[in-house]
């Protein structure tokens, strides 16, 4: 019979393996002959809570096991007070398998209490088995799971095992690639079977109970129980590792071909998913979970084995990484609780030795995190000195060295073949973890000589270890090879410039720069990317723009061949169409779509930007100069002015008597992004938000209507594009015109309006450029800067272009004052508006073009 072997699965490409071969292999396994009689028996205790939609998959995966279910396996399902159909589903299966499926019910108390309930039942009823497990009832097993386990045990009858660990495979709901072998600890299964003494587990840590089998006799002998107070995480890890500490002289086996499929729910409503933002995850868990485990090990063994240290390190690392990736993650904690979280991290890391942090095999724990943990939480004085070659500029023949340090007092020096060289550009990034400095990152661009054998770097007089591609740098041979590869790839580019604003909307900096380039006839092969569905498509086509739809094959060809991608936005289709190397050996020019005033470094630092356009001196300094959170230096960041501003002043209209209302969006207010639709999904709870209620109250207020009529002003409502799907939710009165026509010009809105009401939007700078007043309605200031962006250099009250208010009555009063004064910009707002821009000479496009051409010049 045809069968897809394990070797074939291993060798298959990721997509082919996860999307086609694994499901196909699972289908063929249904026809493999069963094994009826086993030498070992198994009991599985599973907690059940509101998983009715998953129970069939779970139960069927046991019933259809290749090792006969009826003769060898008992399944105890503990209903932890489910409110769905879980009970009726289990009882139906129980009727068919009365000797194998046992249904128990208890009041809701959590997974730990349900598992303990099952263990007590086993003890009370005197049930016996050789092995016991705790599979989760929303997951499922490979058909060969128990067959592989049984074969292994039969081959190793004389071994003293206390735990068998199964290969943990993600089953991802809603993804094309359903199966993904991507667990951070999957290195444990590089070999078919790995057997280790528990005392020497080291990197082979185990944190989950669902994918292991434990010795029945050993578990009930040591009397370890699940901690019912430990929620919503680490209860498995504490239980497993306390159990292992009682059996250090026995062994654990890691079985690659015993596959456990862990369901990653599309709805992200599992205990782990929901627990990420829970307060207890960072306080209680790190106290009675990780810290308690360290103390338990010390008290019972008089030492903390490396596998215990690394188990705690693994758990804490993901917390630290999650906080770095989502600055809003800890919004449920107040300042006192955040300080408590930091102190708990200090206490935990005091039990983890330096060498275990530096030598942990887990790939995700890279040197940035290792160094930061040692500096920030262990407060180590003797820190490793390592620098990494991470980026190349193949045109200027630069290499980027990244060096992490705990202070800025040290002097760095660099030598090619003992000849000292000075950095071409330098930048210092500060990485913060809550109120602490996690570490500093020095970013140094060096000119690579035509010929050199070695590169050396020193901190004061101490040599720094240099790394390239995760290996110690012995010589520069591979560095030159990489540079040469990129230069060859660059030569293959055609002299194509690809411009883009938004997918469905132009009328931004790219459109204005494209027009300037074409009018000057400076670049022959220029194309503008825009959806054919856009209302701007016909307008620009008539004007002679070379348009290309982003859904066309021609766009893919142009993106592949282009030398320069020029955009006002950082959209996925531009930087991710061909994977992470889409922009390799290409220049990405970020024209921006507004002046940056808040700290959006966490987002921008993820992108490759070769030329970063700014318009304000303060904006430029906040990104490129000094010590801040941005990775970009004066190499990438240039002060030129925005392309669209050249045209803005020309068309400015006065005394138009028009009020423009333009609030910005909120990250947690809009739906998630759909790659299929290339836009965000709609949030069904939008109308319950404070944003909707407060803005609706103002827009529908009789006072606003009376002011508009009294002074003869037209009122336009045009929120951020991400909020356009919700325009129909606003029951706007007749005197307010909602801007729904996608063919409108943003510049016309600004030039033909007398003043603006916004909250935090950078569009206020457009009005300031025109010397027109702004009112800031910031009713949710604390929440906004806690959940959306971090505050930057811009102080709305000190640097803004109008009054800042938080109440509706204050806003109406400020609006009345402006209308009475014919919307004239008063001091200090007039000076703020004037000083906000570096240039107002109509030469911005020219300066941007010069900066783009400078990218090709050697320095």
C-alpha cells in the first residue's frame, strides 16, 4: 500500500508539508492495520469546558487509534460546568463505549481542578493503568499516537521511564497551511527518539501536560497535584516539573512520530489566548508559579537543575517578548502592579544562572533578549561583548554593525586589518521595558574596504566578538561574498520606479511626487500602483499616469524588477508579496502620509526603509538624532518637506466658511486586517465604544447646529479611512455633510476649510501649513496613548495649533470663540504653526528627488 513516509514529510517544503502532505498522510493512516493487543494500558484524564464544537475531533481521534481503543485505553472526561452541548456529546459516545469513556461532572473551577477531580476519581474507584495523560479536549491525536508509544515501550522494556513526550504540532484553524511543526521547542524531536536521564534534561524542557504520558505508578506514589490557584498559565509546567524532581533517577523519552495536534483556534479564545492580557499572568503566575517552582526545587534537591531554570526562563521570556511586541499588553496593570511585575522578574531571574541564559538552545531567545535579561533583571556587571553584522548597503558598500550595551560610557573602535576606520553613520537606540532601560543598541555603519581579511572591534581596550549569520566571524570572506551577491542582484533590477499611495486611494505624497517626476521627464520607467476599483483610477489615467493594478500579474513583474519602491504608506503588498526578501537589493522610499508626532517606532522599526522623508525639524530630530526608540539614523532620514505640500499652498482658499471634522482611528476600535479582502474586517461592537458615543453626541448636538447656522458655516465629517466602514452607524443630522464620495480630494478639503476639529490626527499639520486653526477634542487621552501610540516629542497643549479640550461643552465654547473671530489663527498657535515646518518654498519634490538619486551615489 502506498504510504507517505516520515522521511518524505521531513524533506518536504514547509507549505507542501503543512497544506498537502500531512493531511494526505493522515488520510492514508486510516487504512493501516490495527494492533489489538497491547502490553501496556493507558488512561487519559481530560478537562472539558465549552468545547462542544471540537469534541467530535477529539473523541474520534481516540476511537480510531491504530492501537485498539476498546482493549487498551480509558478516557475520563471531566465536565467542568460546561454551558454548551459538551455533556450530551460525551454521553452519546459513552453509550457506545461504556467500558472506555467515563463522563464526570463538577462545578466550574478551572482546568487544574477538573484534572485533580479526575485523579481523585481514579484513586477512589481503584482504576489501574501503566501510563496516564492529560490531553486537552479541543485538541486531537495522530492515529499512530498510541501505536508508536506502544512499539517504543516494547523495544525498551528494561528502561526506567517516568515520562514520554509527544511531538507537539500546531493545527491552525482557518489557515491554508493547517499543520505547522513550529513549536519553539521542536528541536527536542530532531531525532526519531531521544532518551535522557531526567537529571540531565537541560534544554529538553517540558511545560505542557497535554502532550505527555506519565508513569501511572510513579505519579500516584509521589502525590503531586495540579495547583488550582495557579491561573491562567504555568499550572502544567509546575505540575510536570515537580513530578520530574521526584524522579530524577528515571528517564524521559521524546518520541518524534507520536504526534499531538494542538489546536490554534481562529477565534483566539482558548485559555492561553485569553490569558495573555490577564493581570494574574504577570503577578500571581510569576509568584506562586515560576518562583514557587524554583524554591520547591531548591528545598527538595538543594539545587536548581538546569532544566528547571530553563523551564522558568522559557515562560518568562515569552512574557518579555510579548511586552516588547505589544506595548499595550499590560494596560490592565496600574503603575504599582507594573513595578511589582518587575520585582517578580528580578526575584525569578536571581535563581537562573547566567550560563543557562546564554546557552539555552531555544532559537527565539536571541542575544538581544539574553543581554537585556542579564542587564535589566540580573543586573550583571560582567556582560558579554558581541556585535553582529546585520545589514548591507551594496551600492555604498556599507555594512551595519549592531552592538548591545548596558551604558553609553564605553568608546568603540573598529579596525580593518589593523587600520582604524571611523563610522560613516551612528545611531543609539534605547530599548525600554516598562520603567527600565532593557539595553542600548548601537548601530554603526562602516565602509567596507575594497580588500581586507579581518575586521576587529573594541570596547575601550576589550575586544568584541563579531558575528555574521549567527556564526563567529573568522574572516571577511563571507561578508564580501554577501556584498557581491547583493550587487549582482541589484544589477538585475530594471531602472523602474514604482509609486504607490493607498490601494484604493491616491491623492497623497506619491501622486504628487510622481506628477513632478513625469513633468520634469526625469525618469523614463515610472509606474503608479492603484486598484482599478479606485475612484482615482480614471482621473489619473486621463492625466497620463502609467497605472498598474496591484492584483495584476504585471504588478508582480514590476515589483520583482523595480529598483525603487516609493510609497506614502507601508502596505503589506509592497514589502511582503515575495516573502521577507521582497525588498532585497531594492530601495524603499517612505514618503509618509503625515508628520510623525507620536512615538511609532515599534511599528516602523519592523520595516526596511532606505529613505525616510520628514518635513519638520523636531520630527527629524526625534527619529534620526540623539538617543531614542527608532533604528533609523541620518543615513536613512532626510529633511526635505512633504511632496504634497508644494501644491497645498498654491490652492489655499480663504473665508470659505467650512468646518472640517476629522477624528483619527483607534487600534482596538477597528477589526482585524483581512489579507483576502486587503482591508480590515468590521467590528460588530463599534457602536458600543466610547469613541462612537462621544463623537455622536457632539455631531448630533443642537448647540453645534445652532453655531453652524448662526455664523453660516458648512460642516463636513471625514474620519480616518479605517473608520469609513462605520460611517453608516453615525445618524448624522442634515446640516452635517458626510464625505463618502471616494473621488474627493483631501487637499481640497484642507484648502477649502476654515478650521479643523480633530483629536490626535496628524492632518492637523495640513491646516497648520495653511495657517488655519485646529481644535483638539481629546476625551480619551489616557486611553489613546495607552492603547494606540506612545507619546512622542509633540505636546498638543504646548506645540499644537489650537486649544485642547476633553469635554463637549469646552469644545463648543472654543468653537464659538473661533467662529466669532472668523477662524483667525491666534498666538501662540500662529507661531507654532509657522515653526512646525522646515520648508515652505515649494521645492519639496525637488529635494526628495535629489535624496532618491543620492541613494545611488557612493560615499
